[in-house]
C-alpha cells in the first residue's frame, strides 16, 4: 500500500553548550539509502543571533533543509520564497573556486537576498528584476554578473521543480558587456622604465607578467615543478586568491605556454636567490613560507614604481595582461595565436573556426614580446640594481 510522504516541518529546540552561548538546534527526519527514516540534528545559530523560534525557523539553514526535504510535496513549491531557494543554492550549488564563491556570496548578501528573500518564487517577474537592476548603484558589467547569478539560482529552481520557468531569461542589462573605463596599456618603453624601480622578488613577478601575460593569481601560484625547462614550456594549472590555493579561472586557462630562453635565464637567476620551500613556490614569503599576497604588492611596489617612473600610479597587475595582448598585436601575430597565448575562455568559437596555431608560430610571437620586455632589463639591472629600492621605499 502506497503511503504519502507528509510535509515535514521539523522542530527547533534550544540547547546549552558546555562552553559558549545557548544555541538553537533543528531536528528533522531524512530518508536514507535503504528507505528508512534517520533522525538528524544541526545547529542553526545562537539565541543572540535568533532571539525567537520564529526567527530561527526563518534562517537560511532551516529554509534550505525544509526545501530539500519537501521537494516532492506540491505545497513546498507553492510556499517557497526566494530566501529558501537562495539558501539551498548556497548549500548545494555554490562554485568550489574560492574567488568565484566569494564574489557570488557578496552579490547574494549585498544585493539579491536583501531585495528578494521574502518574495514568493512565483512573484518574481522579469520587468521587476530588470527595474531593480537599473536602480542598483553598480557598473553595468557588475549588474550583468548579478543577473547571471540570479539566472543560475532560478535554473536550480527549475531543476528542483519549484518553478516551471526561469523568469531571469527575459531580463536584459543595458551595456552589461561594456567597460566603463578603458584598460590601461603600457608601451614597451614604459615597461622598461618601470621594471628597474621594483625590487626583487616582485621585479621577476612583473617580468613574468609582461613576458607571459599571466593573471597575477596564476603567477603567485607558480611552482618550480610546473616548468619544463628542457622543453621550454610552462603548465598553468592552479591559482591563488587571498592566500587560498584553487583551480585556474576556466578550463581554457589550464594550458601550456612557451618559454623563451631569455625568460628562462631571468627565472634561473631568480631561483638562485629565491626563498626555497618544500612545495617549490616560485614567490614565497620568507616569513610565512607561503606565496605572497598580490594585493599588497600592487599597492606598495607596482603603483609606487609607476609614480616614480612618471607613468602614473594607476598601474595594476591586469595592466600587464592587457599590455601583453597589445604587444602581441604589435608583433603581427595571427589572432588565433594571440587568443591561445592569452588562454581566453571567451574565444571558443574563434578557435573552433580557425583551428589551433602551430607551436612554432606561438613561440615566434612569444619571443618577440620577450625581446620587447627584456630589451634593456639586463643593462638596467646591472648598472643600478639597488637604487630603485630607495627611490620608492621598501
């Protein structure tokens, strides 16, 4: 005989801890792999955070659990609001990559949850979302990111059968793909004037950025084991953001790039004086044994060096990546070669149409950029290597 599963509400009780504040505990039943009911309990938060049972029941943790437990109940979809949907998305679907996860959490906490948490799912309408996005004091590109996250959240709602359609599909963000500010691009001459004003090991980091166009999260994550010096290649396979080791930005970012012998020579010189660690980090802080934090380097060394060189303090790590792309253009490198060396995820269609460039062609384009970047660095480093530290402070 078929027994209908009843809508589960669970129960909340306060629980004293030996150390610390009194907490709310949420208790519920869950069906295990054999079809049996297993009693579960999770700590929701302290009485200070949730003064009443009603407040604890409205918490994102409890709402997410109830939404999952009652997924097969018609009443669950009818009663669900965006707050419960967002909470379940946070628990089950958030990206693992730290930088992406933290950005998504920021969008949810600062924008999506405050506006939509109490709104029933069936009350979210495209024009209401579009008007809300227009009113946000954010750059168009950031608004587009917020919209994309909402779209992903409602895709989950479709998959969980909480809604029959995704209302965000019809939402438009005007100018969402446009930059408000043109990225800064350095000329080779400006780069040459900047490099001697940066002390080691940051100077070598900047050389790597200029010669390879890597993202700074990839530069600080480099290990000596990533290099095939006999084969003159480097495999990009991880990134570090805010001190956390993670995967590269996209699947297209995980790729090998060519190494010119002149750049290898600079890296070998760095290896002789670099702080050695068991994991083989290229750029490890001697105090912590861990890779440096890129934000402080940009503020303390790169920006100051730009000011001292007379080219402005608005230079950041991504300036070198944009400059690398511009320098590839100056070499006359084919577009397909440029896209591969940049390891862009956004040019998949271009790569499928034109095919992958030959390794020798990529090496030739890469070599020309290295020649630009390292043109006079050896002479400048030999003549006045210690003066730059005093010029900008250390």
